[in-house]
């Protein structure tokens, strides 16, 4: 009974099963081949569609082991070279496949307080979504081709990989995209020709050598990729034909919103400029938006793709290791390429942080933030519309860690017999960070919360002494 209920709880159970087989072949350390097959079952799907069969295979060739490469190896032009490639398909179920538990069974939704009868609440029920006949595995195929190498007496080494990932088998309802709801409830989801793609490359390299007594190794790695909906199954025909808001075959955007055009500068500017249709009490210092379709007003037809990706398409790292006698220095630098961060409601709707004092006034027209208001609804929430005004670039470069140490056993105390290890290390992490997001919103680019509520990344210093007898 719901009248006096105050407790709650839940339980769940799921099951998966699988058969996996693998066959590997290696001939003289020069030719490699491997194949695998897996038969997976999942209770996320109806009994007649729970099982899927998925394949993968890979091959490698160590070219540097061939006799015709011997001269290149002897001359240290190419000490090692290996080509490799792979292809495979796996299945996705559960939330990865965009489905919910027991979606293949007709169900009902309970409303705890559906009706009030004789001053008492009575439960009510509504029909759940129509059952889809197509619930089964999504398929995700991947391809990879790359090589590894070393040269100059193996001082310089590295690798390169190109990858391509494609996901198909998406389910989508035709309601809203091709048909209206004919029964007062959405049409069931069906298998579509939806396709999502991701492709990119990974590269790494390192060089080690010495200058007199100074030994060094410098290494780096970078990943770069892009992705798009080759065919977005739930995109309706009107959106698909709109060049500003379509998402099919589009890359490199944060989302859909308005383009800002600075601030209204005067009463004449407000009177003679397009305005958001729901805006009220506009005054100088409010955000101005661009009239994309030129109809003299700002509404949903003026929305377009804005910003950059919400997560970076490029990540990189640089490592530097130095050793001079008993001294050693290890450094790690990491960073990411462009990505946009959208601040949370607290930053957009309120003034709670000291960096928000740079707001618009008649004497500060180049401010970072619009004018102060007691409530965002005062001007019809004009200043809080989803727009590129609030986006900030979250790219960054960070001195992630550094260690400076001295090994006494390799230096001053190397002849001390009863001590097997003695070293002193001074280290630090998160030492220096450069990012536009940090400058504008004081946001750490690696911390998730967009209101600056998450626990911050700490700058840590430590002194370590290692002693062994």
C-alpha cells in the first residue's frame, strides 16, 4: 500500500554464457596468425535471439627476420620491422545496445498515487512500450593495421596503428522520425540501417642515447580519431534535410544550440535587433543571438551545431628520463586536443565564484559574463539558452609528474657494505596545468563536474627515502 509507504528497495539478476575458442600459429618467429570464435548468450534478449556468433582474426609478419633484410640490419638502418593487422566482430547487449531489462516482455508502469478516492491514494497503471520483435545483439566490427620498428642500433623505436570501428544493428522506433504515434503510444523499436563509425590512428616513438655521462630517453605517444553517425536511425526527415542541425554525416560538434553575437549594447540595439521570442525585459548586457534563417526573430529555427566535441579527439603524452651518474630525473607531460565544456547551472544562473565578478556593466562592456540579475527568469531565461556563449575549450597540457632523485649506492656510498639500497627522491604530481577552461571557469580539464563541485585534482609533493640492508 502506498498511503503510508516510506521505504524502497530493489533487486536484479542477470545471466550470460559463452563458448570461446582460439587457434594460434607461429612459424620461426617470423609469421604469426591467430583466429578466435565465440558464441555468446545474454538474457537481455528473448530466448530465440539470445545467442550470437562472433569471429576475429589477426596476422603478423616480422620482415626484419627475412634474409633479404640482413644487410639493412647489419648497417643499423632497420634493426626490426613487423607488420600486423587484425579484424574482428563482437556483440553488444544491455545498455550498450540501447535496451532495458525485459524489454521483450509486455509490461505496465505503476503509478503509486494514480487516483485520490475517499481521501486515499489508489495505485494506477499505464501500458508499457510495445514489444519489439527485433531485440538481439548489436554488432561492432573493428579493423586494425600497423607496424613496429627500431633503427639506429635500436636507439630509435616506435609503432603506428590505424583503426576503424563500426557499430550496426541499432534499434529505433519509427515514431517521430517517419510516423506519428497511431495508437497513443510509440511504435515498437525495429532493426534499422543505423551505423556509427570511428576511425583514427595511434603513434608512439622513443629515442635513447647518451651525451658523455648523461644517459637519456625521450618518448612520446599520441592518439587521434574522429567519429560520426553514417546513418542516425532516430533522426527525422525534417532534421535530416536541415544543414544546420542534422547529425548524420557530421563530425566535430558539441551539440545543437544558438550562436551568440556578444551583448546588447543599448536600447536602440535591442529595438533594432532580432530577439528571442520568449525573452522579456531585455536591457543592455543581455546576450544577443544570431538570426540564422534571417526571419527577424530568434526561435528554434535558428539553432545550429555549436562548439567542438565534448571529449577530445586527440590525446598525447611525453616522457623524459635522464640519468647522470647517481642523479636521475623522470618527467611525464600529458595533454589533450580541443574539446568543449559546458558549465553547469550554478555557473550559468548564479554568481557564486570570485571569477564571476567580470560581469557586464556600462563601464565594463567587454565582460566575460552578462549583467547581474536576481533570477534567470527575469528576462525569460534569455541568458541561459543553450548557446556557444558558455562553451569553453577544455584542451590542456599538464606536467603530470616529476621525480628528481639521487642513488647513494651508485654515488657517495657505493662502497658501504651493509646497505644494499639507499636513495632519496623528491617528486610532485599535477605541478603545472595550462588550459582555457582553467582560465575562464577555473575548471580543471580532467575533473568532471561542470559546476566545480567535484573534488579538485591535487598538487602533491613528496619526499621519499628508500633504505635496504
